[in-house]
C-alpha cells in the first residue's frame, strides 16, 4: 500500500512524527507504516522556535538525512509554505517531490512577530488552489494534507469554522484535512461527516484512544512535537540527576 492509499484508506493508522535521521530509523524499527516531520521538533532541535524561523534549506538538510536513513514514506510539514508567493511555495513542494517526499502538511495560519494568526479562509483557499495548479504534472505525486488551526488557536466557533474551511479546502483540491487539538468525539464525528477528505487528528491529553478514533472515522493520528518534547524532558531529568548525584549512576 503506497502513501496515498494509506492516507485515504478507511483504516486508521498512526504517523510517527520525527525530527532527525535517528528518530526516523527508530520509528521504522518499531514498525510504523509512515513517518512525518514535526516542524516544531525540527526547529527546537536546531535551536529555533516554531513558525518558519529556520530556513527552508535547513529543513531540506534534515529531510535529506531522513530519506537517506529510512525507507518509510515521508510526509513533510512545510508550515505555511516557506514562501511569500504561490510560485515560491509550489517550487518548494516540487523540490520535496523530487527528493522522494510522498506527502506534505500546509497550514492556514502564520506566525508573525511571534504571534500565530489564522489566514482568511477564502484567501487561503485561493492560495491553495493556485499552488496545486502550479504543481502541474507533479500534482499526483504528493499527498497534500491541509492543516486548519481553528482548534489550535481556540477560536470561539472552532467547530463551525472547521467544517466551513474543510469544504473550501476540499474544493481547492486538498487530499486530506488535519485538525490539531480537536479532541471531543462529537467534534471529530462532525468533521468526519461534513467533509469527504480523510481526517488527521493529533495527540492531546484528552484525545480518545485509537479504537474509538477508528470508530469515529479518523484516518490518521499524528504525534506533533510531543514525542520530541518527551525525549527532551527525559534528557533534562537525567542531566539533572547526574549533576545532583555527582555520578553517572543515573545513566545505568
């Protein structure tokens, strides 16, 4: 089953979010069917904050190393596209396709002066439509997963806004819908029922377990930057224990 089939199949799968070659190799060893970069995890591992504060070339370096070390299909988080124009964004996607990337996430919010704000729905729909058109013959080589940040940003009318944006993005040619921070079963079911696009949700403390998500009709569950954050907290604890114990016993 290729990545497009995996991402449109009616059986839920878990996408392992990775940030370097080693985490990608670990995910493959543990039997995950696909991997995806986390923009926040890569940024933090390189000393940046999330929100396109690193360069696209730096992202490409990490992607190349992941592709060199893992045979799993790779989905790359390109945030809002790393470009001010649709020509730039489509060019970035074509570069990733030529490298062997099978899917991308692109989001309808931007971080400006340290604050994340959602884009106008109609404007983003048109941008998405234009980017897809510019991909030309390469369009079918990549699964385009569109992230809407309605729940992430805590909009007052998050469910209604999500359903409306889902329809607009589907009409623009998106392959999938990603709604981070949606977690209530009734909201998830509403998103599944309102849109023909396969739904991707992300881990949160209140997200239902995988069997329940399967019953609700979710296609993909991803980890975001939480696996990376967990590993960094474990590293902080062991560094602290080494310092406090004045020995390397905590490592062994």
